[in-house]
C-alpha cells in the first residue's frame, strides 16, 4: 500500500506595516535636509500664521501694537506669555511683533517668489524653445537688466507703483503689494537663464529629435515631452528663490525703504531696535536677537529644503547628506 501525501497549504504572512513613528524616522534618515528644512519652516510659518488673530487683536498678551505702560524694555520672562521674548522701548511684546513680522515677511517672500518664478519660467521657456532672434532679444534684455543695480530697480518699481496702488487700496495693503511686486519684477533674471539652459539641453536629446522625426506637432512636444522634464528644476529654484525674496525684503526694510513703518517685519524689527540692541552700556539684546534668529532659521530651512530637492531631482547626485 502506498502512502498518500496530502498537500500542505501555504500560509503567506505579510510583514506588518511600519507605524507612524517608524515612517517618520525613515524619512528623517533618508532625506535629512528636506525633512529638517521642512520641519523648521513648518514650525515657524505655522506659529506665525496661526497666531495672527492674537497678534492683530487690539488688546491681548501678544498684540503687536498694544503698549504696556511701565513695562518698557523688559527682558525675556516666563511669567507671562507676552514677555517670553521681552518688550521693546514702548512696552510692546517682542513675541507678538516677531510672529506678525514673520507672517508678513513670509507672505512677501512667497508672493515675490511666485511672480519671479512665473516671469522667469515664461521668458526662459520662450527663449529656449523658440530660439533664433526671439532668444537673442530676450537674453539681451536680461543682460541689460543684470547690469543695473538691484536696489535701483526695486526703488524705480516702488516709485512707479506706489501712488497708483494707494489710490485703490488702503495704505498698508498698498505698501505690501508694492513690495512683493517690486521684488518679484527684478528677481526673475536668474530663473530665466536657468530654464533657458535646461530647455536647450532637453531640445538636443535624442527623444526630442525622434518626436520631430515622426511628425509630432510642436505644441505636443512642448506639453508632453519637454515641460514635464522641467518640473524638477523649476521646483528646486522656486524653493531657493523664496529665501532670496525674504532676505531682500528684510534688507530693504532695514534700510527704511520697505513697507509701511507701522507694520512689523523681521527686517524692520532689526532696524528699529538696532540702537537699543547693540548699545554698549545697556544692551537690550532681546529686541534684535529674536527677530534675527527667526529670520536666520527661516532662511536656513528654505536653503536646506532647496538643496535637498535639488539632490532629489538630480539623478547625477547622491542622496543628500548632512
């Protein structure tokens, strides 16, 4: 008698999915620059934006314009939330002014970067894709604008746009619009050159020549085969344009040619408190330290984020390492 062997059932055991904390650590290990840059930016931007109802209130612990008589020039203290970063020469909370200043600086930076990226990408695409005299004309315009001082161009746009916008919008809103328009309209030159170079490089690839050989229309080649390959460079340089715009606004506010002086920005806070903060005899360091720390942390986080995205989208580079 022969023994009968019964088939054994195979049981597949699927590995358990990693938990949220494990995925969190994996992202931090694999993409440290993107992770830490995004985390710092999220903390600063989230705190600034979420606190706006409190900082814009006429009264409150962190109201940006409330003057507390008798509490002028108080050093940082944990007794009250409004005094965590101390008070300025008028008794106003440095925390409230720094948070609102962050919201305004970030808004100007992102809006100016959006204008800069839009103009730069449009000019670069047209110049690189069409070529010929159009390319030569657009690049000569870029060269001429490159030769003019940056501050001079911003001042010219500011003077030209300020009065017309003030006739339409309130003074404070008009000053914000003028600032991000002026910065955005003079910051697109590098983006135009970068995108033009990328387009010229992609146009010479064999698959683009193959598309032309089979008779695909230029519009389809542009939308389906060229433009998707530019998403990476555009994303990277857009991320790196934002800190440049924020720094430009802070620098202009520090020089006194920024937005309405009644509105705080990180650059304006550093400018109005520099004499007190750098006083040799009685240094009130907190007035200038905290706005500058928030500005520096934001710029570093955006640069980390941009560097990480550049390494992520560039196949020739290794993964970003700290």
